[in-house]
């Protein structure tokens, strides 16, 4: 496992990070808490010391589980969490309606005023049982709050020692530049996978030029690039994946065909398809860290092996040929 510096922050993160969205259960059809804690412990024991979570994942549950898992080993891990999605007050920009883990209807708002960011940070620290957060990220842009105000809050938290550095998620080039006028963001966390490469157009070149890290999330496209989901797959109640653009026809069938081709390459290299996909993602220009989600220790042990080998130029060229032949519909 390699450790890479996140932009200009000085924070070193493991090239593969534990993505803690799924363990919160929300939008993933539930999760087992004991399995989740064991998964994080296993990740840390095998060098995946960076853990990425968010306040909204399971409405606090994911952060609580992270806190349990890292108790007694806080100095060995880097905790990355997110703020800015509110489910308990109607302020800011309405995002979407959902249900919490108990089935209760909730409305999610994007809200990142200075006071809210500071109070959210205190709540996250309490849930995780720690006195500092390594990287504090705004989860989604909030159009009702000036970017400068949100960045001022981050700067305040850094000075107070509650966070080591601040960052953004899902920020456009314009918003990144605006944020940089107030605070030197460490990174931008963006969706990036073999089938979703839109950040290569503007975000990646900008981040390379400005020395801003990129945290790639959903590299396995929420399970679609694992080879474990095939036509007829039955999803748990509450799982939102079937309604996404990549799980919808004709994209689903086209991606399924592509993964069969990639499986042949993985077999030749004696690795699994997820390991091949994660390793390819790690090797892409500008990508600092790749988030790999897992619900149990078995999945973690498979994911960490993605850092044990390096694809050569010929392997990457073969993979890229299959990717270039892939034609996906951008609107369904």
C-alpha cells in the first residue's frame, strides 16, 4: 500500500481508502453494524488507514461505527468526513426526499453556513469520539451560502485545531476556483470510474496544475464493475442502484458485456475483476486516492489486494481499448 500526500495539506493518505457510505445502510438496503466495525478494523490492519465517511451516511450511524472501529488506534488512521447535508432542519437548498434507516420520511437540504459548519463539526467529533478530523469536506455545493463563507468556517476550524485541513466534494471548476480565493482546499472528491470519466475533461487538469488532490469515489460504480451483478440480480428493499443511469438499459447490458472482456484480462493476471478495476483507477493521472467501499472483512481483504500489483502499459492499453469501445447513453 502506497501513501500519498493530499495536495498541499501535508496529510498522507493510503492510496486505497475505506469508503464508509454503505456501512451506514442508507440507500444501500441496510447494513450489519458488527460486520461494518470488523471491516474497518481489517482495513486498518492491512494498511488501508484512510477512512472516508459523512454525517449523512445512515444519519450519523456511519460516523458512529467509524468511531467504534478506530477506538484505541486513532493515531494510526486518517479520518475524512463530510458536512453540509442537513436532514433535521429546513434551511438552505432542498436536495431530495428519502427515508432514513427506520423508514421514516426525511428531506435532505444542502446547507453550509458558517455557524452550521462549525456546529456540524462538533457533532461529527462527538459521534466519532475524537478531538480532530484529518480532512473535513463539504459534501455538495450549497447555492444559498457564499462559497467564501463556507471556506471561512473551514479556516476557523483549522485554527481551532478541530480539523487538519478542509476540502470539497462534487465541486465544479468554477466553484473550486472560487473556494481557492478564501482557503487552499486540499482536495476535491468526485465520482470517477471506468464508465464515468467526465472529470478528465476539466477537473483533473486543473487539480494537477494547482496541486489539489482528487479522491475518486464509486470506482466500482456501486458494484456494477465487480462482476458480481448480472442480469436478474435481486436488490434489497431501499437499494437505489437499479434506478441509476448505469443500471438502466441499454447501458446495463453494454457494461455487462465490457466486464466480461475485462474478466479475461483479470484472469490472465491472476487477479479479480474488482482488483483490476481499482488498480486501473489508481494509475490514472491526477488521482490521489481511490475509495473502495465494503460491508464486511471479506470484501476488504479482496479490495486491499488491488494495491499489491501494478498494471503495465500493455495491460492498460488493452483495458483502455475496451473502454473506448463502450458507448453509453448519457440520458435515459
